[in-house]
C-alpha cells in the first residue's frame, strides 16, 4: 500500500502555514515543513516561524544552527523517513512550504543528491569565492548551465557550489541530470494543493505588508543578534535568505532603512513569481488541485481542501 501524503504549497504569503494547521487539526495529523529557511534555529521573524506552528506537531523546523549548512539531500532523507513513519501510525502527513527543491525531492525519484561530494574541489571553490566573490562563481555556473543558474540567486553560494561540484564529479550539467528526475515516487499516493492568485497585486500587497510587519516585530534586531552570536556574514548559507541578506547590508551601512525595506519587498515579490512558475508544473498531474485564493479566506480554503482529501482518500 502506498503512503498517503498531502502537500500544501504556493508562493510566499499565500497562507500555506495557517491552512496546513487548520487541516492538521481536522485530520489529527502532523506537519512536515518544506521551507529551506525554517530549518534554522533562532531565525524566527524573517522566516515567519510564528508561535502558531506549535499548535500541532511540526517536523523539520529548527534542525541546524545558522552557522551550519543544510541541503536538499538532508531534507529528503529526513522527510521521507517521517512520511513513512507517520503513515505507519495511520495518520496522513501534511507537507507545507514553498521550497520547490524540497517538495520535488519527495514526490519525484530524485538522483540529484546522489552525486557524490568532492571535498577537495569544494575547498578549491571556497578559495575562489574568497578571492573573487560569489558573482564570479555564479557567472561560471551561468556559462556552464544557464538553465540551472536561472534557478538560483548569486547569493545562494552553497547551491551554486553544489551545482558546480555536480558537474565536476559527474561530467554532466545539473539540468541534464534533472531531466531524468521527473519519474514520480511510486511509494506515494500524493495530493497536492497549489495556492495561487489570478490577481498578482493581491499577493504582492500581502507580501509588502508582511515585510513591514516583520520589520516592526524586530527583524533587524534578530539579524544583529544572529550575526553576533554565530559570527555570520554574507557568505553564510543562512544569511542568503531574503530578508536576512538585505538586513545584513543595512547593518553594514551599505543601504539605509527605507532601501532595505524596499529591497526585501521587491526580492520577495520576485521570489514569489519564481515559486509560482516552479509550482505550475504540478498541475500536469491529476492529483494536483489549484486553489485560487483571490476571493477565499484561509478558513474557506481549508474547508475546500478538507472535503477533497476526504473524498479522494475515502475518509
């Protein structure tokens, strides 16, 4: 019997977390976070890791300290084990988040993370990074594999390095390796709910307000404390996150407060656009349902999703 799995995904600020919590309460279920920034301890305001998340059992939160690294392969191994265990306990796990790589690593038979690491080459790239900067490495990836480079921001240094390492070890560009990844994980019986907006302005207004709320809640102080406690800089994986890298620039006196807020809002809007593009591919599968949030509140969206889950899984 295949393991059942509910996935609630969508762009940032679309209401994923609240809807997942409502659904988990109704189904007496557990939530697995698929957010590459919520894996970090102490990064709460900028990742929207509110106290609400502890109303139901959550996994894959607070996995590592901000001075440590965490990869999609790390997530995949942990999350797949959780999905299996939760099903064994006769409950349905709910995966929620907007990190496309994380979700893909569950629903597809991925081979991306199976390419071995090459520590010597990583160290060589680290030296190049220190001497020439992240833009140099990004341009190197861009020249080798434009498709993969478009998935990353130059500040996502660890992902850029991993992509270059994959090419070095395998002799193939990552996008070619990914071509064979679209085989669905045949151990799963998934249901994917993609929260989307026809009117992008509604989503963008939510994003802009969320950024203002985060700043008012003390985002700058949070980043200042993290930098001091863990000796972080712009090369730290955790500080490549939107909301953190801009505050870092502000604290380094590269931009003023208004510029910082504008940049976080703009970068988050661009990220949401990329998320939507990524997630639209799930609509090719009959187990994916698009939930238009334009005129729905989160409670109504939860009720719609719950009714579909009950019908499909015959609960």
